[in-house]
C-alpha cells in the first residue's frame, strides 16, 4: 500500500507540546500498547519494569548531544547569523580544494551546517572566544559547507563554552536555559560518543535508580551508537512517502552488544529498542553475517534506513518511544511496528487524556 504523507497527519493542541521535562525523569506518563490485541494501558514510566521480563535485552543509544547551535555576526555588517553544526566533513567531501599539501589539508576544519541568516559564499562570521567561520558553498540538501578557523581541542573547547543546546523549534525559549544542558542529555550518554545534534529522547525517561532496578530483575542492557543528525528535523516534503529520502547518520554496534543480541535471540527472548534511533541502528545492521556464525567485530556504518508501514522488522520486538510529530518519519516508523490503525487510536486517546508530546513529553511502550 502506498501511503501519502497526509495519512500520518493529526491535530495536536499546542498546549500538549511539552516545554520542559517532568522531574524525576521516570515520573513521566507511560502509554502501553499491545501489538497483539490492541489493548491500551496507562501507567507511569517507572512502571516499565513490570512489563520487562528477565532475559529481555534493552538496547539504548549512548550518543552524546553536543552544543551544536552557534550565534554569530556577519563580519563588517554585524548582522545576526545562526549556525547549526551537523557533522564534520572529511577532505574527500570538501568541495573546495584549499591546499595541495595533504598534511595541512587534514587540519582544515569544515562542517556541514544549517545556516539561518542572509549569507553568501565567502561571507565571514565572527563568534565570541576567538572562533571565526567562512561560508564556503551550498549543498543540494539545503545545508552549507562552513570552514572554521580552529580545529581539534581548541575548537571543541570553544564550542562547549559558547555553543547552545540544539533544542527543537517547538520548544519555545527566548533563551536556552542552563538546565537544558542536562535535561536534554540521557544519563547514560557516553563522553567518548559525542556527535548528536538532537537527543535520543526516549532515553531521557531513565534514571540511574530505574536502570539499576531493571538490571537487578535480570533484564540485559546493551548500547548502540547513532549520532542523531539533520534527518530528525527534516520534514517529509513529498506527497508519496516512498519519494522521501533520509539523511545519513553515523551508527556503531560493538562486539559486546552483538554477542548480547545473539544470546537473547538464542534464548527466544525479546529485543527492546529504546527509541527510534536504537531501532533504526539495529534494523540497519547486516545480521545475516553474524547469524552465519562469522566472528563478531565492532561495526560502524552510515544508515539512511527509512522504516514505514509494510516494513518487516528483522530484529526489534518491542519499542520504547516518545510521541512523534505529525507527518514525521518517526510516526511512520512506529506505525510500521504497531500498525497504523493502532497508532492512530492510541495517539487520539493520549490527546484526550492530555499526555505531553514530543522531546520533553511522555513515553509509549509498543510491545
């Protein structure tokens, strides 16, 4: 069946868009949806442990969000410019050849960015703390290549000092709050896995205490990495969803996680993805090689997998997730797992019961 983007639209009162998280994190509400019989239950997130069984595997995305939003001024005119860092480019991706010297070429710091403000190629942007940028070229996907004057440790030191948390536009702030830096980061984010421009928000509901209770119940926990990129913010602009193309995002699955998945599958227990990012990472991996008993090895790859109704899940049995935007690829993914009819009815019930939606909102468990 060919779905249209309009098939995934729904009306959400603006007052149900969460502007800040609940505290403690695991006190958010939880809608439970059974794929088998369509039954809906309402609990709190800390009750999730009652629906996880010993031997199940909970898979979380340990990517760390970095302060990717930079506010600067155009050189000479002083006009405001906002630069949203997406990913650093390697030298093969840079469209301008600066130098023939390979060593010096490698030191050039060029990023793919979203840019807000009137700029053109060659425009210089000044930031505080000695950071400067030059607009290079437009990419065909609406981003721009931007060269920065600092690299490596100096660059990251400045970014962490002057950068802002890249909150989604539906969270209305005249100014980013200091608390957002911690609130918009999972408690299990790995400092060695920095790279997301948006949080894997399903993971925001977990506390250390809840994770410890889950472990003590005999539920396994494993981690994957997917650096959440521009695809999270990109709307589906095509009428037919099959014509939509996702942005690629970097993903990684280590040996320990692969071995945990094999063990769980052997014991016929469930793989439960925490968030659509973990789900997409697991579903992107070539498990046939592993299942053929080839020796596991840490794997990193780029994925642009687009999951929509009709997709056959290879690995994921259940999903912990948030409530997603109308017409979004994430809404299409959960519709693929639970069925569009069930998702539509559960979303309508959540709206009637005034659940809180989107990144800082309440949670859903599809099982």
